[in-house]
C-alpha cells in the first residue's frame, strides 16, 4: 500500500470516532424530545455512553491485536460497532439507546486503538508524530462535515437515519482494511493472551514517569474537548438562539482548526512534541481565563457569540496540536508492546476524561460560564504537569 493510501485509510479508521460523535449533535434536541421529554439535558448522555464504551473497549482491543493480529481485531471491532448502531436505530427508550451506544463505542475502539498500533508497527519517534499529524489533519475534516451530514440525514428522513449512515461507514472501512491492508504484526512478534504478561506490560507502562504524566495530560485535554462537544449544541441553541446555523458554524470552525495538524506536522520535528504541547496549554489558560471573566460581564448576545466562536476555535485547534503529540510521547518507549500500550494509554485517558467532562456538560445553565470555568481549571492543571514533565526529563538525562 502506498503511503498516501495508508494515511487515508488510517484517517478513516480514526474518523470513526469523530463521525459517531459529531454527526449526532444536530439530532440531540429531537432525540431528547422523543426519548427523554422530561429532561432534555439528558440527551447529551448519548455522546457520553459512546465515549465510555470507547474507553472500555480500548483496554482489550490492544492486547487482542497483539495476540491475533491487527487486521482481525479491526474487522471484528467494526462488526461490533455495526451491531450497536443497528440496535440504536431500533431503540425506543433512552436507556436502550444508551446501552446500544455503549456497544457501538466498544466496537469503535478496534479501528481507533489498533490503527494507532499499526502506525507504531511501521514508524517511530518524530516521524511517527509527523505521520500522526497528517492523519489527524485529514480526519479533522470529518468533524467539519459530520454535523452537516447529520442535519441533512435528519431533513431527508429522521434522526434514526444517522445510524444507517454509521453502518455504511463501518462497512466501507472494514472492507478497505480486509482488501488492502497487509498485516503489520507478523506471527513471530505476537504475544500470547495471558493475564501475567498483560499485568507485566501494565506495570512497565505505568512505570515510565513520562508515560504516566502524558496519560494524565491527555486525559485533561480530552476532557476539555469532550466537555465542549457535550455543551456546544446547547450553547448555540439556548444561549444564542442559533440552532439552525449550528452545523455551519461548527463545520467552519472545524475546518479552520484542522490547520492545527498541518502546523504541528511542519513544526514538531524541529521544535519537539513537549514544547508544542506546553505552548498550546499556556495559550489555553489565557483564552479560557478571559472567557471566565467575560462570563461575569453583561455582554450583548452578538458580542458574546463572537467571543465564544473564537474560544471554541482555540479549543479545537489545541486538540489538533496536543493529542497526537501526547499519544506519540506516551508510545515512544513502548514499541515492543505497542498494542497493549495503545490500549492502556487510550483507555485510561478516555474513561477518566469522561469523569471530568460529564459534570461540566451536565452543569449547563443556559450560559457558557460552567464550560469556561471547567476548561480553565483543566488547562491550569495540564500546564503544571507539562512543566513538571520538563523537570522529570532533565533529571533523567545522564
């Protein structure tokens, strides 16, 4: 497979998660009205259930891919994803919908985590970070168009049609993997699926100070992103009365923010991953601090909306500049257990981030104040940890 096709395939596998989350955003009001009319705010749990399933699935998909190979686990994960999407399509209650979305998230872990391990099988170091940035740049187009696709599907059918699109998307990705991707983990490098080796690998992963710190920082950065995604549709709708134009604003911001991965790919080899992550967190502390102050001022709706658009752009831009680098930093010393490492790092960061993001999202009170305060606190802690990581690295030098 040529590198261009490989990058496109990896971008599609990674985009499974973004598509499954962002295409749902325009549907949340209708789903809430139909399945949870007494508490419309509970509709955002549809996003939460998917991400929790994704996080739980990442703990097992990596070790399974270390034992059975990368391709097989990706395809089985796609089958589980399709099953969950079909169940969500048929759900008649919010509880059944949440259970189906949990299953869908479990299946999405296959393409996401094992795709990361495939890249680590073939690349390492800053070259891996550069490739990851290119992949993230391409897959960032999906969040830009996913809400528009979701809104278009709703207009043509109803919100249940979105789950049909999920099924078709997964079928295309699984077929592409099955027909074109060569297995990147030969049999002689595979590890038996036993509890003791997994525990040893877990101890090794958590025994690296750099890995531990990058997992926590990644958790905080994901929490900022997930809290924003959970709140953003309501802020556009309730706070600024712009529900109809929401997909267009969201898509435009995602397109602008997609340049972050291009910028990162151009700079990471020269400046390094830690430096770029630290700079972005400094910027976010400043931006979110300003938003906390603005949340206490009596701004006109139009002016407040402009400030929120700018801030939302910085949050999405930050994700493109930090998440790929933090993944690469955590994976760098763990190439010999790439599958298990990808599972532990992604699983811990995803599940823990939802524990931080959920209260922020459910705290929505008709303004952006709870989101601004939550993001500011997360950014301050993440920045402090990155500064600490610099000292840890300096102490480890001979």
